[in-house]
C-alpha cells in the first residue's frame, strides 16, 4: 500500500516524488542513461497533478485536455547510479492560458544531480490542438506559481 506525498501550497517546498534507480534505467556501467531522466521528470509531473486531484485520464475525459511537452532544458550536474534513491521535484514557474512551465530537479541525499525547465502545452485530446486551460485549473496553477526560479 502506498500513500501520496503531501501536496505543498504556494510558497512551500516543491512537490517531491521518490524514485529508485533500477538496472533498466542504467547503461552497462550502472549510470543512469541520459534519456531516463526525462521519464523520471514526467513521472513527478504526473504525480504532482494526481496529488492535486487532477489525474490525467480524468482531465482527458472531463475537459478533453492533455498536456504535451513543448520544450525542455536539462542541466546534467552529477550522475545517478544503480540503486540510488532519488527525489524528483516539480513546481510551477509560469502559467499561461495554454501552457505551463515547470522548474524541476533530481536530487540524491540533498545533492542536486539535474535541473530542468519543462514547458508543457495544453492540448485538446480529440484534436491535439492548443486550448486554454479550464478556468478553475488555470486559477489554481497561477496561485502555485513561483516565478524566476532557476531550479525547483
């Protein structure tokens, strides 16, 4: 049985999701393969949404809304390795009507291994065209903005 981590409010610590590094995440040397970091970041954003009460399937069914990564900037600082327990964070840096910019990081024992800025676009699930966020969701995300952060 698992429990969801607490949901931080505006001005509090960023949302954090624990992730263990498995063999499937690494190269032959036991170091996390660079593309796997993208999956870790995606999981944290997905769990951030779920913890706020917005499961992605629910958003698709209720609002015809999906999110797609539009752009990413990753800064690899230190390698993660097999069996490391990582902390992947997510916080909103900027929210616009049809896009959200997340500041994210991946840490191990308080040491930042990677920082990321991820811009996601709001799209209609049926047409995959940009759409504005539903009003209540937009207002919620705007309240959670922590602008100007270089890292989560």
